[in-house]
């Protein structure tokens, strides 16, 4: 090898190759760690809970005897809560994102609001629970009801839906707007015929992902006073309620070993629901995503 | 083509000035544009030619910081007093990059009539066929009208955009460098199409390509730094430019 040449010597090349392999190893180990933890979790839950998982488990109310315990009230509670949360959070979230992206003037105030939306998405759910307790349960006198729970949950996931919808709207190229404007469309016609069709897959993906966060949500609903033992089917939005994760939490905190297994069975059901929702989000994203 | 003085005007522009924020983009533009002719707007990048044609259908107002002065009359109507929605129904536009909607070919063409309230399926069918024939695309796509317009080639997409503009039955078609993203073959097809369209429409076309302007236009306006340097019959301007700068640009000394 020549001196004063930019060509590296063999040793230097060997060192680089080793570093290259090392980097790959570190990243692989990082990934492996996550996979092992996930597998351990699944194995533990399934071996523990699968024995209790039968039709009775889905159709029974909670019980003092582990073999009779079921998640009927919890599943119904989750469905009731979601049937309020989905329309409320979608209507408010999509309206907010359309206003911010399409109508709001680009000034400091708008930027301030957008920044705070992103911050809200990171606020711990307990804080939202406290807000729900103060505003819905006490101030608006909804009591510890499904209605109060649904509204609290809507507030909790609203920022995430707004941020996801804003991203989906912002991804639409200006040329699409130009085409519609140039034919004499009004802003509302453009929102209806260009913006919403193009943004819907992104909005739905974001909504489903945040709703699946909501399905697993415990802290905020405990704050507003969700119950842990319910032996009736809720008949209206003003009834008390419990939801799956709270039911699981209450079983898991009992001393008897059998209830640990019942909690595991509940976790399996919750996991299945979450996997179904996330799969749905992926399918929507893949099938309806548009390339411009 | 020297009888254009006798034709009625589609546009009469007087002392048009335009600013983007503090930057002046158009300076004292006063020109009259006759009906049923092809007007080419040429000039180097950033000379204001795109800005100029976007003032004609008020698309330029979509830029938040824009400010205009002076007057633009479209067939004796002050466009500032017109509703933009009805102005843009009479003045269609085709853009630099083909921008069909991510919808079927049919829905792309029917978009304009639909937003103007036409729902009748038979009427829409007729409009779609007439517009696609007008854009010389009918024979190529008549069997796959329900396919996504994104599946077409770039040149076909641009003709979809022309057909889409024709579907609202405009009098004027503005074209902002409609062939700059296309290959030579597609460009030739669009140029042939412009020849056909000039029988029924007034066309104002911005182009980077001086040969294209020479091939397709009746009159040419040469823009430089936001000013109209020269506006004349294309043949006269290319063979005998009055201004030294026009001569320099046409002969390729700059730009």
C-alpha cells in the first residue's frame, strides 16, 4: 500500500467489517428481546387461562366461585361504552381535523392549538379520568354511568383521532384541490368529494388503532367509578358498568390462584378483540391506500 | 390571422399588478385576448406566466399572501365581481402535472357536471362520451370507463384532465404547461388536440417550449420579470420581433 493514499489498508477494512456485523447483532438482539417477552406473555396467559375459556365464560356474570365466573357484564359494558365512544369521538375528531386543515387561518393561534393537541395525546389516562369525574359524573350529574364512561373515553382518544385525521388530510396533494377548484367546486364540495374519500382510509386506521387503545383502557374508567362486580345486563346508558380490563384487574387482584387463571382467560378474550381490531386497521390501510 | 382585431374579446386586462407578500410578480399588464384563438404565453422560469393565467380564473387567490390591483374583464364582466364558482365554470383549466382524481375514468369526467347538480344518468353518459371524444380519448378508453384513471399512461391522464375540463362546457381553456411532464409522442397528441379545440374554444397556454408555441398558437405573449415585453401574432413575433429581449429569448440567448 502506498503512503499518503486515500485507499484504506486491509486492517482498517477488517475493523469496519467487524463493526458492521456487530451493529447487525445488536439490532437483532433488540428485536429478539421483544419477541421473547411477547411469546412468554402469550404462553403464560394461554396455559393458565385456556382451561376456563368456554361458552359459559362468555355468557356468565362474574361470580364468587371461579368455575362459574364469566365476562358477560364486562363484554356488554365494553360494547356499550364503545357504542358511545365511536360516534362521539369520530364526529368530533373528524370535524376538528377538517376545520384545522381546511378552514383555520395559518396563524400562531392555530399552531398553538395543534401543538396542544399533540400534547393531549400524551396525557396519562388517569388525568382524563379525573376530568371525566369532575365534568361528566359530578358537574353534569351523569353519575357513574355508561354515558359518563363513554364521554370520558371519547375525550381520551379524541386527540389521537384528530392527529391521525389531520395527517390523512394533509397527505392529499394540492393538485387534487386545484383540479376541483378549477371546475368551480365550493370548499364544502371539495371536502365531500375529494378530501373525505381520499382521507377515509387514514382516518379509519387511526380511529381503529385509538379505539383499540380505548378497549384496553382501565385507569380513566376506574377514576370515574366503573364497578368491578355487576350481575345484570345494562339496560340504558345511565346504568352502571364494568369493562373487560377492569374485570380482569379485579380478578387478578384476588388472592385465590383460581381467579388468576380466570383473569388469564379474560386476557385471552381481550387480546383476541385487540388483534381483530388491529388486523382490521391493517386491512383497511392496505386495501384503500391511494397512491398519487 | 390578422383579422383578430375584428373578433370580440374574451379577456380585457388593464394595468394588472400582483404581489406575493412583498414580491411583485406581475407589473402593469395590459393586454386584450381575442376569442377562439390559441394564445401562447412564453418566457423564462419565474417570469410570472403561470401566475398570470391563474389570475384569469382567480385560482391565484388560493395563495394566502396574494394581492392584486388593476382590472380583468371576462367578456365585459369584471371578474372581481363575479362568483368564482360561475367564472370557473366558463373558464376551465388544465395543469402542468396530470391530476386526475383517484376515481374511475367515468367519475373523473362526470365530476364537474355532478358538482353543478346534474344527476340524470343519461345526461351524464352523453357528457362523458362527448367530452372524451372532444379530448380524442374515447376510442382508447370506451371499454374501460369504470377503471381507475390512475391506471392510464401520463399522456392519457392529461387527456382525461382535458376531457374533465370540457365536461363543464367552458368557453375558455387555460393550460399551464400541459405537456411538460409528457413524452414527445403524448405531447404531439395534445398539440393535435389543441388544434382541434381551437375551433370551439379560446385557449390560453403557458409553455416553456418555444417551438411548441410556434406550432400551436395564433398569438404569443412574451413575459419577462413579470412584464409583457411583446404581444403579437406568433408568426410576426418569431420572424420579426420588435424587442431585442424577445429576439434574444426566441433565438435561445437566455432562458
